[in-house]
């Protein structure tokens, strides 16, 4: 796409940790250009560099540092808004933007389980985008990105679901501190510690994959039907969520066939060669010490899922370890990939 023809996008909640990652990933994007940034009223009217508590290792892009922050009002010069808003305020603001004709791609939880809103992982359920035809937002739409830990898990489950079927699932997460926002990153509560509770996280992990893996049938999404039990922990790792998964399958199958299903998995983002898409969505590691956040979190632009330690399980059928980058694949990068898929499918003009 010619630079002059780039699609204008805005960032809602640009000073937060997810907003910062949006800004970083969209710098030099071939299709999208940030023209607007918004934040709370106390930040509105100030230059971005004057108010943001920048926590990323790379510097603030020059094109953004001098930009004036605006209020989260639907009067922005852009077509798409990426939302990194806190869930305490996201629901009504996102709805307001959609009702004023904007394409809202949200990383917040508020609209994820709405019946007419797709909970989208482009490799897993691209057909769910058809549900936006049921939305009544006066020309605008809302599309949501799943919870960060849900994304890694569900991408690992998709080839299993398609090839062998799933009867039940147990997952225990070890989640990075960057998923807790700037306040947690700058506290010392996680040092030499494991926090065995993340508010709302277990419920998300027990419900979101069922919607994502469900079937789009005419005008509704029919959720997948198998039980999920989740326990979620915050650990002293900066980026990268690790998940220990136990799964019972509907078919008896060898470990070799499972690994092959993961390794062969490709989907719409790869076929369409979308800019943010990983070349291989899933990487399997034979070394029993892998995957590790320090070594694999950034693989394939931070957009791929790493899996290892597949072995038989005495209570279920198999168990394995999943790793994904929570702020790239699990947040801003995943949302950007959703927008790229929508553009490739002519849902964004």
C-alpha cells in the first residue's frame, strides 16, 4: 500500500501499557498510520512525551512524542480505533465510537462475550467476522481480541479440536507481570514471589476458548461444548505467559500425530501473507527444557505460539506446555492482526 494511502488509526488509552505496545508495533506499519491518540481527561491537551510513563525498551516514536493527546470522544480523524482502555471505562466508550461509525478493535474484556461481537483469533475463527453483520452500530463495528492467556491456549487447541476433538481440559498458567499493567510492573510485589490470583482471569480462560472454538451458524456463534478448568498465577517474568495444559481427546491418537498437526497448522493470515502474521503460527520444541519465555517469547515477531513437553497423562490423555508473548500476540499484535484480516477481506475500505 502506498504511504499516502495508509488507513488512519487512533489509539484509545495510548498512555497505558497496551496503548504503548500499539504505538510501538504500528510504527512503520505498511497499511496503518496513527493519526490520533487519546487518554484520560487529565492527560488530554498535553504532548504525549510530557505525560506518558513509557515502559518499553525502545524509545517513543518521534511521530508520536510531540502529538497532542485528545479525550476519548468520537471526533477523531481516523477510520479505525484500537482500544487499550481499562475495562472500568472501555465498555461505553467503545460503544460510543462504534455508534458514530468507527471500526473499534478492542483489547478490553467488556464486549468479548456479546452475542454479536466476534472474539477473534485470525488463525482460529476468521469466519466469526460474519457476525458483525448483525451489529446495529450505525455503520460502526466492534471486534474484540481475546484475553492474553486465552490466545496462546486456544491456538494450541485449534489443531487438536479440528483433527481429534476435545472432551475436557485443565490449564495452569504462569503469567508475566507486564500483563498486570504499569502499576504492577513498577511495584515490588512480584519480586521473589508467585501471586496465585489474577482477578477475572480464570473465568475468562474457562469461557473464552469455547466461544472462539465454536461454530458460526447462520447468524449466531454456537459455543464449543467441553469443560475447562483453569488456575492462573502471576510470576516474576516480565513478558511471556507459560501454560501447563492437560487435555482429554475424543480420538485415540499418537503423540507423533499431535505434533504433526501442530507443525502443519496454517490458516488465513498465512495464506493472505498479512504483515503481522507469523510464518508458522505454532512452533514445537523437542528439547524437554523448552519453551522458555527468555528464549522463545519473541519467536516469529512475537506472534507465534511455542509448544513443548508433549507426553502422556495419567488423568487425561496428554499434557504439554504452551508459551506466547502476552503483550504482542496476546494484546496489541493480536488486535493489529485482526485489523489486517478485516482489511484483506474488504471489511475495511
